[in-house]
C-alpha cells in the first residue's frame, strides 16, 4: 500500500508538470522528473536491503546500504528546487509553487520511507538507541549531500565517476568550516528540519491505538507500516 501511494503521488507530480507543459509549451521544469526518479533510488536500495536482511546480513546488505546512503540526499534535495520558483513565468506563480511542493513532498516521503526501512535493519542488529544515532548521522550526511549538490553542484554520480575530485572538494570545505558559513547553516537547519519531520512520521508509524471492543475489552492495533525485523530473521533461515 505504501509503494502504491507513493507511486500515485509521483504520478500526480508528473501529471501536474505535463499539464503545465501542454498549456504553456514551456518545458523548463522537466528536470523535476529526473530529480524525482533519483529520489526513488534510495527507496529501491533500502527495500532490497530489507528483503535481504530478513534472510541474513551479509556483504550484499552492506553494499546496498552504502548505495542507499550515496543516493539518499537526492530525496531531501528536491526541497531546494523551490529556488526555481518564478524563473519561468509562463504559468501562474501559485501553480508552480503547488507543483514544486508536490514534487518536494513526494521526494521527502520517499526518503523517509527508505530511512525507516534502514532503521528497522539497524534496530534489529544493534538496538533502538543506536538505530536513532544512525538516523541522525544519515540525515546529517544527507544535509551535507544537499549542500554539495545545490551549492557545489556535485551529484551522486560524481562520487562514483570522480571520487578524487569529490574527496578533494569535501576536504577543502571541511578543512576550515568557518570560511563556509553557508555550509554550516545548511547542515544545522536542514538536519534539524529533517530529523523533526522524520520523527513525526516515525511516531505515526509506531502509533498504537486502543480500540474498544463491543464487550468492553480494549484491543491494540498498529498503524500500517513495515513490520520490524526480528533478531532471528537476521541469523539466517535454513
């Protein structure tokens, strides 16, 4: 159901863009489709790692998680696409704002869904407390990735195709962070925003509602979401 809902949201995003292009003849925002596709990549990696981890945790799971971490910043990156509002005035400003909001919101949900799956894997291995430490670290790294993508103009592929160049730029950025105040502001603000947003979503996913039985006895039901992995799941099944 979650995947179907995210597919429906993605289809709505594309439909709003295609309607704009059809009515105005302006394809300026077509890059949003590619950005949204990239936001699906971390969810695919996390889902594959989750399925594999239910059988055993091995090198393939680690590789999928590393690939997830590499592409994870593409999800919150779409929040920064609001910088393009007003650059193509062929459509009403309110329509462009609504269209960009739909893309950004869908991409963010894709990222949070992938992070939830990763947290389930980590929680089953090292416990709940450490899983939240991994969440905070992943969101901080994602914020740094957003900064590199928006202001330094790197993308996930550069880390694979030009790793030395990326490592050199990152070392220069981190060598003297006070020379790059914008980097610090992006890291603090975006990490805090993402952490609070994910925390709210996580609270709903873990919510237990007490329903009153007709006879008076309460029963518990959990909000729909991926079921947590059991430790026995990660030891492998014969």
